[in-house]
């Protein structure tokens, strides 16, 4: 299986230009922390690849590996979503998650599986905002 997390670098860093708000920035950082933890232990879950694709206003383009970008229509224009999680299974089926609560649940679930497999707590310190989404 392969995993690719797509996030907005401006919002991740709390860049005022995007006005992400404390909550979005915290949750994006939780997602990235979980994905990086999964990447560190990816052989435990037999994952082929874990990508964290950070997009910017001047570079909102292609995914790193899994070629899916979701979009929404805003003011009659196609806008690429800057937060999504794509997983690709052995049979090539891709699952795309766009709901932040779902994305964090999938990522945190994988970290939990690693902890169980290792019989060691490798969990990430999730922010209060992230914990609220997971509850
Ligand atoms: Zn942003």
C-alpha cells in the first residue's frame, strides 16, 4: 500500500496570508506528524511509500506519486483541494479522503497499528484540536 498526504504549506505554517486559524494549523501539523511517524515505521505495516506533499500558492501542482487531486467549485472556478489523503491498495484501488476528521483518523489508526505491532507506544502528541476531531 502507498499513502500520500497533501497539505497546504502556508496553512501548515500558520501563514497569515491564508488565515488558516489556529485549529486548521494544529490539525494539519497533527496529520503531518502522523504521516512522518508512519513513514519512519513503514516496513512494519508493509507500506511501499508514504509521501507528504506540501503545496504552495506558487506550486499547487502535481501529486508526488498517487495521481489524484480532488477539487471544489468556488465562485464558479475550479479550486484544487489543499488537504487530502490518498491511499493505494495492492490491487491499485485508490481511496481518497477529504474530510479532515477522516484523514486524521486514518493516519492515527495506522500509527496505532504500528504501536500494536511493535508492542511499543510510538504514538504522536496530537493537539487538543486534533484530539477533538478524533473523539
Ligand atoms: Zn493554505
